[in-house]
C-alpha cells in the first residue's frame, strides 16, 4: 500500500474518465451522499471495486462510487464513501482515497463527515467547518521518520471562502476516534474538557495524509446528533443517515459554492 498503489489507482481513473488531472476532490462521508446530486451530473462514474486498492466500502450509507464531475471548467472527483479504522482497515487503506485523488491531480481536498455535536449550542442538521482536530485514534498514516507540521492543516483561506458561500457557518475542533461504538457520556465529558466540539470516526488520518502531501484542506462536519449524554437520547446510525438526507440540498449547495470559487 501507499503512494505507488495510489499512482496506479490515479492512472486507472485517468484512463476511465479521460481526464488527466482532476483539480479538486471531495470525500462524501456518512450523511453526505445525497449532497452529490447538487454538485453536478457526473460525466463518468466508476465503482470503487474497479479501481486499484479501494475494495468496496462496507459502511452503511456509503455508495462506493467515484464520480468525475465538471464544476464550471474544473474537473472534480467525488469519492462517494471512505474506509474507516472500525472496518478493521489499516491507516494506509483509510487514506488510499485521498492519496489517489492527489495522485490524480487534486491540489484541494474537501473532507466531509457526520459528527456528534459536543459544544453547547450546536444544532442537529448544522454543517460546521473543521478549524482543527484531535487525532485520538492512536494511529498515523505516515510510516517511517517523517515529521509533518500540522499548524493550519485546515486551511484558513478555504474556511473564509466557505463562509462567503454560507455566512452562518461556525467552526469547531473535530475529535477523531476509532469507533465503531459510539462514545459513553463520560467519554464525551472528557472530550469536551480536552477541547473537542465535534466527535466522529473518520477524517483525521486523511487530513494528516493530505497535509503530508501539501494539499489545501477544507473539512465540514454535519452535526447528525448531539453527542452521548448531551440529551440522554440513544444514538443510531439510522439517525445519522436521516439527518444527512434532510440536510442534503444545503450541503450540496455549500460544496458546489466552494468548488466554484477555487
Ligand atoms: N459519535 C461518533 N461518531 C459519530 C457521531 C457520534 O455521536 N455521530 C456521527 N458520527
């Protein structure tokens, strides 16, 4: 696994789409799949299983497709689904999608996810810009001695640009855990204490891999539920998908607006 396999995957995408360089990529996570239709009609769609290194995503609500879409004159890759540590995948598999997108030409990557809202005031159905993250997975996609600076990993200019599209957006710190179990109320109190506003099971390893490869990163979490213990309600993946479905038009317009301004 690693950069070589990503090059192979990128070559397959170029061959199948006829596009040698896709300038940007969007990873659509749980709850974000429906937003894709707002971004544009895909010129070409590829099942991930047909692209080297991808396999088929098993998370419910992930399509497992790669779309090539033109936004204005910009060719964009939409990765409809991602790999997670909780599927038993290693960091290399988890970041294969973003490494492939970068090998395919992407210099800007948009990472989306579903998250539990920890900070008081966050509302279900609200997209929140990721301003910073806590990698609490205990894992890294970087093998060997590679020291990578993570200051401004979540590009401040891209966040401003997103706020031009939707001025009501707030920002937060995303804590990435391994899952697949949701957190306990005690864990959520701990996460609040250490500075997390949002909690989820993805994104942080992809962000590190993107940063190591020098691309510009924007992250958006959709608050699909309030985190464990905030209300006393029980958590379910069905609720995560339902909230994504409801928010899809707003999320899609936001992503399209950002892509149009790149
Ligand atoms: N916790 C972890 N991951 C999540 C949550 C949550 O509350 N909601 C959506 N993904």
